[in-house]
């Protein structure tokens, strides 16, 4: 991986632990299989290796193309997601997340006193006004601690960083005497937001003390404008601090996209030569070029790896 800083290297490694890794490894394997088929025919005498079946090379190339195109699609989607600043609402069921989300974004949501009402992920835009140049994307989902599978899945997604949030709001019902403060995943900035400020405060003193670790809580109400200006101001300030990390992620994604595109370009040349039954050595060079492009992500195929594949595939010398 051609990361320029240690942080970029960490970000690249995190991305490559997901779906992109599966597609890159699949493409790398298909390219290697096609390459050993060709090089076996170039390097060994007739009879030393089994004959290629018609279309066998094309099958390997088609597998490589499918994997590369899916990898590029994943990175395109990731880039779109990274394009806007994202704030996730994290809180217990019935903490007032959906009401706050609806009042800020104008999105219609199902609101009920029953726990677990919000079963789907909802996203909407919130205009920060004078506090920020652009709006942000707010994401609301099932509350933590609910009985539904969706609630547990949402918690797992946030904790595993599969969802890319720039900031989390830790939403707590200020009128709940049994409320607890959600704990954000390590390394993610967070802001405590107390809801239902129109009702008497019944929070345990321990929750108020814990909120001080995050600079104190902001009191809001879905019924009025209380706390909105402070919420926008502190959200904008925390997001400004996360801009460097977002730019770093975008740079890693751009490098991944470039590597995948270069591999696809080389693969297209190989496919054309395979269709026209072009010279094997030129076809092999196109495949090596595609492999070198992927080497930016997962390392290049070493010559000894290819030799192992040749001998295991063709049983040379037996």
C-alpha cells in the first residue's frame, strides 16, 4: 500500500479488511490462474503441460473483471458516503432520537412510546445555518438496548466502524431517572445531547458527571428551539476537527480507485488479445501489468508463487 503517512496506512488497512479485500484477492487469484496457464504454454515443451481447454483463459479473465468492477463499485459508494459530514444518533430506545431527528431534518418518522419502534436506518440533511458552511447528514437507527435484532445489529455496526460517522450524538432522555449514558466506540468524537428539556429533569447525578467528560450535555427539545444554536455550534466545531481524518480517508479511496482502474485498463488489453488469439507473451505482460496495479493494494505476485501455481496446476515432471 502506497500510504504517505502512518495514519493513511492505518486507514488503508482498515478499508482493506472489508469487502474490498475479498474482491481484490479474487481478482488477484484469477489473474494468477490465467497467467500460469499462458506461461506454462510458453515455457514448457508440448506434452509437459496439459492443453488448454477452449475459453479457459477467457473464464479466468471474466472472473478477474467481475471482481475488479465490484471492488470499484464498493469504493465509488464509499467515496459518495465520505463526501458529506455524517453525524450518527446513538441512544437507548425511546430516548427521543427519532423525535429530535424528525424536528431537525423535517423527515417524517414513526414515533411511539413502545420500545423498538424505529427498526430501519433513517438519514436526512440538517442545515447548520451560520454555524457551518454546509449541512450535515444525520443518521438515526434502532435504539441500543432494545429487544429487536435490528437494535443489536445497529450497535454492532457502529462499534465495528462499518458505518462511517464523523461524529456521534449520545442521546439521553433527560426525564428518565434510570437513563444511562451510551459509550461511543473508541476514537470517535462524541457530543452528549439531552432530550425532552420541556419535561422536569430526572437524570441520575452519575449521568450528569459522565457528560462532563464530553464537555457537558446540551439540553434540547423536539417541541421547541431550546438548545438548537448550541447544538449547531458545538457540532460544527467537532466536525471541523474531524475534517483532517475525512480528507485522509478520501485520499486513500482515490488511490484505491486509481489502482483498480489501472488494473481494469490492463485487463481490457488482455481480454482483446485473448479474443483475437494474440501472442501469448504480450497477453502475459498485460496480466502482469494488471497484477502490478493491484500490488499497490495487496502486494505483487512473487515469481515463486507463480512457479508453485504452475507445478500444482500442471503436474510438471510427473
